[in-house]
């Protein structure tokens, strides 16, 4: 994505035309910086009930955004969880009020490195402070204050969204009635930090990155960002799923070409994933958000003992992992379950059999959806939501 | 939920549980006992179950159940977290029954254990008369594919409770036609005619 640094007056920002925005703050970041005002861009589905008890906060993953269920304003593609959301659907908009906000550091309207720093009149670029999952959650908490919602019925999210769910439950326990962290971990593993570093280095190695100032120079590090996305995309799949979908099949040809064209379908697929991603995502946002995930370690934040993060919690938890997810393997969810057991928390946990890898949480997995539904129904009954 | 809808052995376990207590059901399947206890005794129940279908079936009923097993998932709970920890027809399939039983009595004030009795006369007869590993209604597997790796008799189990310093508060022998008899071990009749044993244990 390469929007002009400052939109001309009177021109509506396409990224936020179909959602809400508000200036909130101040926000004290973990790095020590205090941001006086931050913009949060969010989208809601359904309506808030009279006693404001039916709000569900959906936390998006690394490259997700607030467009949960309606078309993405830049790409026109359906929302990332659109199959779940709707009247009478699993995420029933007649029953619950769904809120999905673009994360702090993101590039879809919430304050992030591509927005204008009010002090300089220029895009933040690398002068944007380094943010954490905790900062993202605190920005969302400001949004809840703004909306007048004291307690969320549920916080749900997969992958980095799941990290936010855990952070919500740990640092704002009284504001979370039920928590649904999916395909996630309480801390980013060495392997995952390693993959992120490959992605960041790919971006920074692109000469068009210009030390982070590409918006000022009118360039775009799309090659670096595209490589970052290609490498990351592999980690979201599984060997079995790749083999089933592509195998060694050739792309529109009957023989290999003895060259470096995309001979194989998998190469063509990854190149396509990379090139479509750069249309909608900002390279510096990718650096900042991956860093926030790397820094996440809920155990370290609590004296090295994960259970301390949840001491005395009254929140009902349901954790879900997938058998073929090697990015956030089941053992990570199990460690969270054990920590929750140690404080005698109310917790459910299912490892869903799927060969679709980490991305399974975004795909049609009937057993996963049945579990989501069952947990939400049970929690709604406890909360007195008819 | 009507008591008659609940499986016979689960109903007997349910009878041992006092109302409004905290219960952990280890190997809870789809949670039928937990659901029954919640509805009839207002019990705050949790479950552990090995199979995905069992867990998701239980979660669908609004129960709090985690996927796991008795050997690995008991050690994390704090001491005395529950009033009852239930293990039905599973102890003989655990890798380390002694440790499992010790953990149950650490995290619970009581343990409720039911198990197939390897001292039952049919089992003895099968070995004595035919020289074959017994396959009976409560032990329905051939030796090479049985999950039951740590079988014991009612008396053996009573010895184990003694060894770990537990107290048998109630012992019930259930014969092959479902008749029940309360007993205090050692009890040769229970050990010979009980096809299954059911125990309520407490800490000494």
C-alpha cells in the first residue's frame, strides 16, 4: 500500500470510509512514550443491548484489520471472518455486538507508522515508537471507554489476535467475562521470532525501503514486503496441505523450463500471495507489528510464572489449537491450560484435528466452529444473555 | 435430566457426590455425569477427556472440559482444588496408577474410583480352567490390544490405598447382574463376586 503521506483536504480516506474512527488518549506505551492522541479505526456488527452486556471484541491477526465481515475497502475481498458473522450465524449479530478495531501500529486507519506524526507533519516511519501487544490492548481499552462498555461478554481472536485475548484476560480481568484464544501462545517462540526476522530483513534489504522513509520518497518496498509475506505464508500452512493443493504440479506448462520462472504451481501461488499483500499492507507496519509479537511473553511479564498472569481470574476460558499448526503448536496452548489449571480457572481446551496448518482458524473447520458455538452458547447462558 | 437416563455406574458415582461441591471428572467423555451433577446437585464441574469428539461434545453442552489425560494433566492443579476427583473405569489404563491416585487425593478432598475387578471369579476361572487371558463383559479386550495395562483386584486396590495413606470411606462391589453390596476390605466375597469395585476415598 502506498497512499500519499497527507491526503488532500476534502479527499476521504478509502481505508476508513466504511468504518468509525475516533481520537482517543492519552496512551502510555510500554516503551515509556506517552502518545497524547491516538486514532482508532473500528467496525461494529450487530447492536449493543440496553445494559451493554453483549459486546464481543474480535482481535485480528498480524495482517488482519477491522473489516471482519464486510468487503475490504482496498482489495474488495470479503472480510477475513465473514463466514462466521451474520444474523443467526455462529457470530450471531442478532444476539451479540461485535467490535473489531485495527490494531495500534496497523495501516488501516489506526495510528501507525504510515500515519502523519502531528508534531512533524510527516509520516511517522521509523520514528514511530515500538509497540507491544499490551499497547494494542490498551488502545482497545480506550475504545471501550469511548463506547461506554465496562465489560466485554467475550474477547476472541486467533494467532496474534489470541495473544491480545490473553493480554486482555491478564491485564483487564474484570472487563472480560469470557476469553477465546485460538491457535496462539503466551510467548513468541524462538522459531517464530526467527521467521519474523527473515521477513523484516527482506523488507529492509529492499533499496526502495529508503531507511523507512519510502512514503517521503514516493517509493515502495513492495519486493521486500512481498518476500516477507511469501516466507510467512509458508508458516501458515502445513506440508500436508501444500502437498494436497499443489504437490509438484507445474504452472501452465508440461515441462520444467530450465530457468527461474515460476515453473511450479506453489511458486506461482506464493508470488501471487506476495504481490496481492503489498496492495493492502504497509511495510513499516509489518516491521512494528511483527516486533510486538516477538516481544510478547506473558510469563516473563509475570515474574517468569505464567500462572501469575491469571491469579484470581473469574474469566471463563476456551482455548483451541489445531493438530497441524506448527507455528503455534498445541503444546503452547496446553501450557496456557496448565497455568489456568494452576489457578483453578474455568477453562476448556480442544485440539482440533485439521491438516490445514495455522490458517485453519480462518477456514471452514466444522469441529472448530461447533466448539466455538458451544462455548459461546454456554457462556451466554451464564451471563444471562438469552 | 432424569436419573434413570444416566448410565448405571455413573448414577452410583453421582450418589456419592454431595450437592454444591466442586468436582473434577477425569475421563469425562461428553460430560454426561458432569451435566447430571450440574443439573441435579448444582455442582461446579470440570472435566478432562482424551478424545476431541468427547471434549467438543462436552464444551457444546456448556461444560468446562480440557483435552488431556490423567497421567499428565493432574499435576498442575493446586492442592485441594476440588471436593471430588472422579476416575471411572480408567485407573487400569493409566501409565502410573499410583501417582494418578496420589494426585487425585492431593487436588481433591475425596477421590471416587471405579475399576474392573481382576479377582472376579470369571477371570479366575478363565485362567484356571482354560489357561487363557480372560475376556469378560467389563474386560472386553484381547491381551494384545487392551488399553488396560495395569489391572488389579479389589484387594490389590485396597492395598494401594493403604500404601499411599488414603482412607476407604465407602466400598461397593457390583456383581455381573448389577447387584451392589457395600463392604470394607479385605472382603473375600467382594473380591470374588464383584465384577466392578467402586470406592470413595479420603485423606487420612
